[in-house]
C-alpha cells in the first residue's frame, strides 16, 4: 500500500526509539549507574537532577537509606540514569503521536492497527512501573531481566504494524515457514539463556566491586556453555534463512540484515569471553541480540496465513 509509506516510516521511528531505550538501559548497567537516581520517578526529589553535590537537597540521604550503594554523589551515574529515563519518556511521547495518527488513518478501515498502537502505550506504562520496581528492589538481577521482556513485545508489535500497513504480501513456502518458526524459538531461548549469563556476571562483578574483569565469568558454568552451543545453532539457522531468502526478492534485505547481525553478535560474544569484558561489547551484544530476534520475527510474518 503505497499511500501508507509515511505511516510505515513513523512506526520505524518508534522501533528505532525502542532500540535506543534498549541501548540506554544497557549503558546504565555497563556503567553501574542504575542507582544514579535513587528515587523514582523523580531523581533526588527533583525533575532535573543535580549537576554537582552542591545542588543536592539537604535531606538527600533519605533517598539513599534503602539502597546498598556508595552514598557519595556521582553526577556521571545520576545523569546516565536520568538520560535513560528521558529516552523512555521520549518513546512515550512518540507513541502518543503514533496513536493519534493510527486512529485517524486506520480506525475505520483497519482498526487492529489502531489498537496495536494503544497496546504499545500500555506496555510503555508497564515498562515504567517495572523501572520503579527495579529501583525499589535495589537493582535485583531478576527484575532487570523481566524489564527486558515488555520491550521485546513492543518491538514485535511495531513489526506487526509495519507488515499490516504495508499490505498483505505473503509467501507460500511451508518448509521455510517452519524453519523460520524454529529459528525464532531457538533465538528466543538463546536470548533468555543470555540474560541468565548476564545475571551471573552481575552477581560476580558486584562482589568484585566491578574490578578484575577476567574473573566475571567464573561462576557462569553450564549456562555459558549452553549459551555458546546454542549460539552456533542459532547462527546456523540465521545463515540458512539468509541463504533461502535469496530465492525471494521481498526477503533478500531482511536475510542480508540477519546475516550481518548474527556475524556481529557472534563477534561481540567472543569479544566478551576472550577479551575480558570490554565495556563497549556489553551494550553491543544486547542490542544486536535483540535486533536478531526482531528481524527473524519480521521474516516469519511473511508466512502468515492469507485472510
Ligand atoms: C546468536 C547468538 C547470540 C545471541 C542471540 C546472544 C544473546 C545474548 C543476550 C540477549 C544476552 C543478555 C545481554 C544482557 O542482558 O545485557 C547475552 C549475554 C551474554 N552472551 Fe550472548 N548471544 C549470542 C552469542 C554469544 C556467544 C557466541 C558468546 C560467547 C562465546 C556469548 C557470550 C555472552 C556473554 C558472556 C553474555 C553476558 C554479557 C554481559 O553480562 O553483559 N553470546 N547474550
């Protein structure tokens, strides 16, 4: 549907912001800035956080009393966390814009697209509440993982909206349909196992006061081994999807993207393991892994049933 090009561009912008939020969240974790703002939704009781210790409210210790963190003020951590929250805020506003446009354009003809945009807003609210839970739980490792899942659902909804708005182009290939379903499940499990590796790394690195990076993987044991094995299987599935995409002009771009993403993801994984966790590789590994999941989902949607 050619006249939906502008709309599709808008949904792509929302998708881009979702990835900015994933990246920002990971930078918070990598720089250990999660407690940079000890309260929520304000930061040290303020809408705009302090730039230096002199700007802290007199009673600022009350915001720290539940947290097991260093009580000296660190403007860098505070602002990294604050920018992360701002990114989620901007995403919320972009989604409000998308809801307005979706209802104007599709409410009468394709109401499902309009309601999907509302679904995005509901998830942003859930995501913000989870942010509050993370701060309250003192960055408990499991709440950090749970916080990732709604964001994947949001990315999936955007991809579905794009497919619906672009029209009902479908491919009839039962084998490829099944293989893309299996690849999607495989990569989803791989991502879940990855978050468990991350949980173990978080516990160990915290105990080591974020020093001695070469020891951060020391307690990952069988989880890391499974993550490495499944990585090869996932990579093989992605390469296969790329190869099969060459037969379908509509799938070629996605197939190529998948190939590039999986090569980058494997490279980042081995960089983390073999080069003692360089900080840049942590957000890169998460963003590329999330992008693989979303790309395979988009690929799979070409095999939806005809209505
Ligand atoms: C298709 C391939 C892969 C996918 C989709 C994937 C996905 C992920 C995801 C989503 C995480 C969690 C990141 C986070 O929550 O910040 C993770 C963590 C991790 N992965 Fe992978 N991964 C893949 C391949 C690999 C490979 C090949 C290795 C190493 C040989 C590896 C090593 C790690 C390590 C060490 C972590 C913990 C990172 C951290 O604590 O920041 N991954 N992976």
